[in-house]
């Protein structure tokens, strides 16, 4: 047999060998594909199971609450808002954010972030003036423009109003009523605006009773630092962070 003939014979033999291997290779590919599909399906089932588990955990937490308190943060949204929202959500807390209209208009994405994080948004005037020193039309402008700014930013139409400095009078309350707003002051002042330490802020939160509201501020670094310990302190006393009822002005279950 010539060299050329032997070469052709080897080529034909290799071809026959490859042909015999194809069914096994195809079977392996099919098996691998089916396994991948099965894993994907299992992953989908696991992912879909998470919301149910989260719902159960939320229900269990609600059942463990012996009372509710209102955590409130004034003067946002600011550059500090993302860090505050992160701290609150990581510690299982929700709060009412009393936003200034001028900042809501300038930072609509931060208002939306507040809502996305499960917070409630309230009205804190447009420019933070001493409202009792203003005329009724000026007070109206401060409140109405903030309502519009928050709604335009995706924060909904506020039902709660906190007058700057907690200063109010009959004229302020009349304008609040015009816009269907409930005035919310506070039961406990954290003094974070007065450079209170994180320890002092935690102690202030420790004085909260069922239904009561604490004043804090969006921009205060010490209030941010206090969040984890506030969460632990409330839990130790069987209290949970709730929403503020527009009917009673007290903290209630979310």
C-alpha cells in the first residue's frame, strides 16, 4: 500500500471515529442544558420565595410591637440624605421626613429616594422662616409652594406640616387647614440642632413613649451616628418606628 493510500485510510478512520462520538457528545450537551434549566428554575423559585419570607418577618415584627413612636427629620433633602436613608433602612426603621420646599425642588431625586426607602414625607415650609412674623399670604406661599414642590418631586401630597422652629399661631393653623395639613410639633427634642452628642440623642430617644414624636434633623451627623443605637433601644422596650397619623398627630402602626 502506497503512502498516499495509507494516509487516506487514516483520514477515513478518524472520520468514522468522530461520527461514533457525536451521539455521546450531543447527549452530554443536552444533559448540561437540562441541568442549567433546572438550576435556573430552582433559582427562580428561591427568588420568588423571598418576598413571602420578608412579609412573614414584617408581620412578626409588627406583632412584637407594644407601641409606636414617630422618628422625624427636618430640613431635608440634603447631601446627607442618602446616608441617613441607608442607616434607617439597615436598622429596620422608618421615619417622617419634613422637607423644605426649596430643597425638594432642587433635589427631586432625593425626595424620590426617601419614598423608595419607605419613608413618609411632610411639609416644613419653603424657606424655613418664622411664620408667625409673616402675613397670611406669605404663609400661604410658604406652604403651598412646598406642597407643589414635594408632589412634583414624587413625594406625594403631604398631609403633615411642621412649622419651622415649632412656631405657630391661629393664622398659620388656618392656612394649614386650607391645605388639609395636620400640624406636628414634637414631644421630645433631640437637641441635635444644638450640637447634642450621639449619646445625648440616643438618651433623648429613650424618653419616647407610645405615640410620641421626636425631633431630629436630616443634616445632623450625630443623629445619623445615633441611628443603630436608637433602633436597639426601641426594640429593647418593645417599641417600633411608626407613621404619624394625620388624624391624631400621634405615632401609629404603619
